C-alpha cells in the first residue's frame, strides 16, 4: 500500500517543478494517498547533512532538468547523499530544452537505484529552453500536461501493483557531458560565463540573488557573481525588470546554433 507520494525536484525556473508536482499530485489522487512536495532548488534546502528517507509505503516522484545531456553536476552529489529508500518505488522524470535528454534519465535512475529505490516508470519532457524563447516555446503545453497526468496514473498503477522495477543502470551506461558547439561547429567554451546586470534597468531589488540555486549572486550589489554559475538562467528569467543578460560570445553563438538546428518539436518519452 502506498500511503504518501512525494514530489522531489530541482527546478530553477519552474518547469521541472510544475511537471513533477503534477505527476505526483495526480498519482496521489489515483492512490488515495497523502501528497507532499520537496523542493531542493535553493541552497538552504541542500545544507550539508540533509537527509530524506523513504519507505516501502512511499512513492517518490523525482524531477530534474537536463544540462548538457546529464543532470546538473553541482547537484548530483546532493541526490546521492540526501535521498535514501528501502525498496521504495520511484518515478524518474527529467526535462530538456528541445535538444536531447541524453543520459540524464539514465543517470537519475542510477543514482536512485544506488540508494535503494526501485524505478517503476520514467519520462523525459521537452520544456521551453531557458536559453531561448525559440526553443520549445510554451512547453509544457496542454497536450504535455495531459500526457503527464496519464503517465502519473500509469505510474501509480505500477507502484501499487509492485510491478518489477526497471532494470538496473550501470554507471558505464551514462555518457559523458555533451560538449556545446558554436554556430560553426567548433567547441563552445562558456564554463566561466556569468550574467551581466544592466545598471540602467536594475533597481537592486535582489530577486536574482534570492532565486540563484547556487547562492552565487551577491546582495545588495547584485551585479557581483561571487560563486559558481551553472547557467540555469534563473536570474535572467525571473528578474521582474529584465535586467540580467549573458553576453559571453561563445554562449550566444551556442544559442544561435541551438535555434538553427534544434527548433523542431520534440516528442515526450515515457515508459510505460
């Protein structure tokens, strides 16, 4: 019997959280179970020593975005250290910005399976790319949300029936991170790129500092990025005044390449 369904997610701009919560809420309703949300996007939710333990009476719906074909490498260690199961059924969900979800789903399954979760279903959803309004615009749309709800109901059925979990993933099955490319096909190097703040627009309100999942933007001087930037674009997308931008030439060229080569509508992957 499943008594509780938990949506756990890392979601800097909100799309991953929206889908993960929809799936978990729908599954909880189908199971007549309690619902809970566990948002570990912000640094205070990922303090050292944080532990989240789940039992056989839980269903964990776990959601993260895809970064360069993998899970965000600054967040994966927290997943390994903070989440533990006891043959706990789990649903693996990733989102991606219309290029490819690569090995992100395999990596998520591997991390969860290592911590005694049994994956009963998996899905990858295209979502509007944080880099560009031209990549998967408006997604998840109504069709995506309807598919997510149906996926939730089938996942609830799989968890309730204690169907055999999906096969274990070997670490060797997880491909290296995708190497971003510029418009001319050469490697794009924007690892050290950080957002620029337009002083004529910014009013120093500090929203960017509050939403940064790495706690990297200073306050009150929000023009200073004092820590690691993972290019999640939360500061860009969530600034109410549109004062944040990236100006790195390689990053901008990579974005133009994505817009040119990956604009077609991608389909949702779901199993079962």
